[in-house]
C-alpha cells in the first residue's frame, strides 16, 4: 500500500519512543528524590550541669554528636542527607532562615543538661529542644525536615528512656505516674514553623502553581509577536526599519507583561483564593518576570524561527517537576545541568519571597537574575536585524511567504 511508503508513518515508532523517553526523564527527579546535604542549623545553648557525684557534663554537646551521627549514616559512596551547620545563637539561625540559607534549625535549651540530670530525681523536668522548620523555603523539604527531626528525637527518647528505666530498676526505685510519663518520653521537642505558608497557598506550592500560566502566556505572546514582526522585518528595506520593528516588538512585550502580570495576580487573589500579600508588589514582579521570559523567547525565535519554540516547550516539561523540589533533593545531573540553568526558577524564588518571607518587589537575587535575562535577551533580539534574510526559512520567512 502507498501509505506504508510514507516516511513519517515509518518513523512513528521512533517518535513514540522519543516522546516516552522525554516524559520519563521529566518524571525521574520526582520519582527518585532524596535529600543530600540538606542544610539545617543547630544551636547548642546548653550551659552544662554537675551530677551528684560532682562530674560536670554537657548533654547538649553529646546530643549534637548523636544527631550528626544519626543523620550522617549513608550508603557507601553517598553523601549524608543532612548538613548540620553549627551556629552560636538562635537569632543567627532565624536570620539564616529568613535569608533562605537553612531549611530548619534545632535549638538546644540552656538548661538542657540540668533538666536531664533531674530525670533521676523525685522531681524530674523534661529537657527541651526547639525545632524551627522553614516552611516557606519549600513545602516538600519542610515536611521532610519535620519527619526527619521527629524520627531522630523519637530514637533519642527511646535510648534515654531505656537507660533511665534500667538504672531505676537496678536501684529498686518506684515511679509516680507523673514521673513515669516523663521517663517514657524524656526529651520535649517543640516544633514551630517559621515563614509559614498559611492556609491559602496551595499547600505551600503557590509560586510553582503560577509558573505554568505565566510561562505559557510568555510563549504565546513571543511566538505571535515574532511572526507578526518577522513579516514586517522581512519586508523592511533598511536595517533601521528592521530595528524599529524589533523595538516595537519589545514595546508590545512591555504592554503584554503589565496586562498579563496584573491579570494573573487578580486571578490568583480572587479566583484561586491565594493569600496574595500585595496586589501591587506581586503584579509588578509577575509583570517583570513575563517581560523577561517574553524577551528571552522572542530573542531565540528571532534567530531560529518558530521551530525554536520546541526548546521552550521542553523547558516546560522538564522545568515544572524540578521547580517543586529543593536542589538538595536532585541528583547531580539534574541539579547542576538542568535546574541551575532554568530561568523560571528565579521567578519561583521571587514569588516565594513575596508570599512567605514578607519581602516586596525589590532588588534581590531573583530580580537581579531576571533583569540580566531581560537585558541580554533585548540585546540579542536587536542584533537579529543583522541576520541574513532568506525567502522561506524560519518564522519570518514563513510569514513573508504567506503575505
């Protein structure tokens, strides 16, 4: 049959395998995620205590070592899941979490040793640990830190409780009900969320949830404007006219970004019922992000033609799963060669600053990165006027041929 001679039909199995392979690669980071060197601060304020026999002890120091050993066990050749960063004060830990340096912090109270020594007395007191979870940093990491620390404290409680019961049994002591409850769970861990995500933030994933509509709006706007402006540039008689066409395209991008940015903000607040901290600040930041993406996509399409849009569709498939994960949860290839090069991660980081960290539309790392993306893309877009024109190649050639 004639249909079996069609090359596209013959290539269909290869196309299906390629599509399947792309989707599996996009899902791989989420399916295989595990923490590696997740930075958590630890503050030991314990002042130590003297035992009845006169021995001076600092149970806080011992606890720090136990926590490091408990979390540092990894398979041979693999890194530890947690990177403990020892700090001098609780204020330094909170400041580091506000700067998004740590996913959590563990603070050992100043009277930790004194209260632990009291566990063997008729009036025992529970030694306390304060656990701070940086919830706004990442929802997945926050849940992991909570579970991890709770598990560690549970194991320590079991070990200490078994030792106390053995000592009390050997001495023939009788426990009161109030003492028995404390001996069963000696260490009291108070877990507190900082930079909280709140009830209406898509379970802490509001910044990632807004990525897809913003990215698709940027692709659509850049593709349509490139086709229209490409036609005008192809028919222009001078480079000055072509440059004017590209500047017009950039101006259209500014208008599109402002309209889309504030529309997305309004929809997020009114339709999605997200806790938008400031309509003006968020609207400006999203507009700035859309402009950066619009200029970047337009610049690439101005050189490659409309076929270059495949690159940005692939970025959507590969980027969306990675944006929801902390970098410390990815393997080396995805962390170093894909996630670190994703331009949209700066938008997500900036939205985290707005939603959860009390910051506004200001000059910070995400804003600076988006600014340089915009500046570099604008230069590349304007330089496309130097590209030799062909009658029927790329987006501009196709547009010219249809006129």
